C-alpha cells in the first residue's frame, strides 16, 4: 500500500511564472502531511496539482502506484475541502453530500446509508435538510468535510480549511480533523500558512518556500533541528530570536556582546544566531541584557519583548528579542534584565544562503 | 419634522405628476374603447368610460370579422404570446449556452468571439433585415412561427448578462463539482442553472416584453392574417381606418391597443419580485 508520490514535480504557468520548482516527496499510506509556507510559496498550487485542478508541467504524481498526471480530477479518487467551503448553495446539506455519489452512479439506498453515517460522525445529522446559508461557518465546514468523507477517497486534500473560522472554532475543528483522520486512516494533505495548525496536525510537515521544499520532517524535528534560517524563523511561536553575529575563532560577536563556547564555525562569513524564546532565561550573571519594551500576558506565561542591549544593529535601530517567562515575572517597562543563553540549543546560520552551520 | 413633511409632499407631487403623465394616454385609450363608434366620431376622444365595454371587447376578441376581415382577436393574442414566449425562452437558452462556453471553456478566439458577439449590439435588426428575410424566404419559413422567432433569438445582451453572472460564481464551485465527478453538462444543469434562477427570470421577463412588442420583423414576415400578432393587428386596423369606406371603428382599435398592453403589464406585475431580485441580488 503506497500513498502519494511526487517526483520532480514542476509547475510553470503560461505566463512564465514558476510556482513549483521541482518537488520530490513520498507520502506513506495513512500519513497526515501538512504543507506550510508563506502565501504565494506554491503550496496551494502543489495541492491543486495533486487534486487535478492544475496541470502538471513536469514530473509525475502517483497515487497508490498509479500515475495520475493525465487522469481527470474525478477519477483520481481524491476529495478536497476548500477554504470557502464551496458548498452548492442551492442544494440541501444532504444534496451537497450525495452529489458526488450520485455522479458516480451509486444506488439511492447506498447513498442514503453513506450520508447518514457520515452525518452522524460529523454531528450534522440535524441539519441534513437545511441549505448552507442557514448554517454557521463551523457547520458549513463540517458539511464540506462530510462531502469529502462519503466518497471514501484514497486521499483527502485540505486547502486552508480553517482560515474562515474564528479562533476558538479553529482550535476545535483542528482537533476534530485530526481525530477524524486517525479514525478513517486516510492519507491526507493539508495546506496552511498557520504554523500552529501545521505543528499540531502533521505527522510530517513540509515547509515550502518559493516553490521548493525547504525541509520536510516531523514537527518537533523541524522545530529542534531546522536546516535553514527560513525554517527556523517560520516554525515556532513566538518566533525565534535572530541576532546578526560574526565568529572570531572562539566567540560569537555582535557589537559589544561576545558569547563564548562556540567552535568550528566559519570566520569569513556573516552569521545569524537563532535562539528560541524558551532558551533564554532570566539569570543574575547572564551574558546579555534586555531592556523591557512590552510585556504580553498570555495567562500561563508572559512574553517579554525588548531590545537586546549592545547588539550590532543599523544606526538608530535595535535588535528586538523576545523571551518566555512564567506568569509571576512582570518587569517594569524600561527595566534591564540579565539573560542567560542555553547554548546547547543555539542555532547558527550563514547569513548569505541561510544554511545552518551549527 | 416640518422639513421632512414638505420634502415628502414635494416628492409625492413629482411622482404623482409623473404617474398621471404616463398613464393618462392609456386611460384615454381605455375610456374611448368603451364608447360606440358614433359617439367617438361625433365627440372625439372620451375621458370617462362609456357603456359599450363588453360589446366592443367581445367583438374584438371572439367575433369573426369583428376586428379584421377574418382573424379573431384571440388568434392574434395567441400569436403574440407564441412570439413573446418563444423569443424570450429562445434568447435565454441561446445566450446561456453561449455565455457558458465563453466563461468556462478555454478555446482559441474565445475573447475575440465574445467581443464580436458584443459588437452585434451595435447592429440592430433593421440593419440585417433584408438578408434575414432572404434567408427565411429561402428556407420557406415565411409566415411561420419558426421564421418569426428563430432569426431574433441570438442575443448579445443576454449573453453579456449571463457572462457577467457566471464570472461572479465562485471558481471553487466548479472545482468542487469536478472533484465530485460532474461532467460539463451536469455542472451546467445541476449547478449553474439553479444558481442562475433569478437571473433567468429577469431576462425572461425583459425579453418577453421586448418580443411582445416586436413590430418591424413580424410586419415583414407575416402576410397571412391568421399569423398577425396584436401589434401588427393594431397597425392593420389603423390602416383600414385611414383607407376608409365604412364608419371607422376607433373603439375597436383602442380596445386592441389596450389588449396589447395588458400581458406585458401583467407579467411584470406578477413577477416583479423575481425581476428585481435578478437584477439586484447575486446569490452566492
């Protein structure tokens, strides 16, 4: 049982724009894969190529070992959930869910049974005879998923399905999607620009930038061991702190700051030091200091934003950093905090090509 | 408060004057049609209804020789209805199909073809009336309903309206339908047509009125009395009046005029909700 396989997939639009620049990927059966990246990076295009809504300029996509480049969307055995739900407004929920089955020539009894079953699973049983306009956003999204489920496809495709929902509902639906996917054991590809969604849903996630896969792996792997500056800064919330540095042989230097304990780094290039907010701790004899600018109270923890004192920066500007502290720590604005750096978890990148060197 | 009152009075005065201005001639036509021929000849136009309403309308509608030489008012009414409905339905079908092709299918010259269709807006029937007549004559379709309707049903206006409407339908609906295994024809029938319901209704109504009021083409196309539409009938009856001989039957001419205005008015009145919806709202 194979899942989905992409080999050397490229997409070049007739106007010459290259949206996908060669993607290779193997997705196992039952895996939940998330494509994540900034808008315009080509992640949706890639998904739509799997769905058959965009032609494949070069390369091959296969599902279960069958190459589907020239197969029509209907015959690929995939189902898709759209961002704006794309429900047929003039049909009832039942009509929406059975339309695909009807076109495939299933019998009435069979359709009825499948729709009832999916409706129960999604708890939309009470709305089966309503129109989409009479439903809330979350309910509509459920119907859209129901429409995908009843077809029992080999692959589920999700194109930013939660972006139109409010924050609370989004979290709730996120959990439901995950649970549903587990239960049905169907290979799924999910596109989002929200890194929290990506981290929490994915078995493996693919960070896509400018039409290429920057890195693919389990969420924690990407969080702990990003191979590029882009991945490091894209994954993780609050964002990783980035400080421009140079290496002088045994210390990382940024303006007046010198951090010892590093070795074997290139001395001839500009580097970027990346430290996650959790890896900075308040500490009396810390090596760096922060002037508090803003404290964000999130309940369980506080995020402190401020300027890294002494760091090299453009004239008149300061290097902003963020640290995570417990809820009791509430420093005054403009107070100076001494910080310790967890060097074992520090990441160092080359500034020119973004590759990780430590 | 006082201010708003004055504005209301002002606005209503303007509206009422407008209404009187528009409906006065219709009223005069109606009143005159209910008098007998002698009264009209002697006293001219009548401003209040007379006593011959049933007599006149009965003769116009149901009595042979009552209005034309042989054809009945009801026959002309039927012809007009066939023309109006055929014209409207034909236009909707043709222009929907054309717009569907233009919006949803990628074929060479789609854009130039659309603009060519659009440009025919600049060419009214009058420009092509002789060639069209020639074609219909060649096909032996003179004096038939087919010949009356078919040359008129290509519609740039309709195509344009449907094109605009189809372009406002979210693309995802098409994509969802494709994934749901809908063929282009099924997508058209199952999704596009139901979504266009109000639009179709609005265009049907407009086109029915336009078709009903067609004058020049039916005038040229029909030679036999039994194929006359009401509008042509009115023209013929006035001609008879002008040529003289007997006592001019003005009341019947007016009755025919009133009869000719009724169906479009009824259609608009009955369907005005749909009509406004179709023009204003886009259901998505």
